[in-house]
């Protein structure tokens, strides 16, 4: 997973397990951050 924004860890596990509705935005942010980190 590598770099994780603090907001993702603050999220309660219940929301993550329930289908991650509000977390979807975080998933996109995490992906973009990860992709950006891979670029030189």
C-alpha cells in the first residue's frame, strides 16, 4: 500500500466494511498519490 493519507486511517472500520461509500473518494486519492509516487 505504501503511502497512506491520514484521513484513511482515521476512518472507522465499520464504514470500510459496510461498502466504503464515503471512502471511495479516499481510494481515488490514495491511488492518485500512489501513481504520483511511482513517477520519477
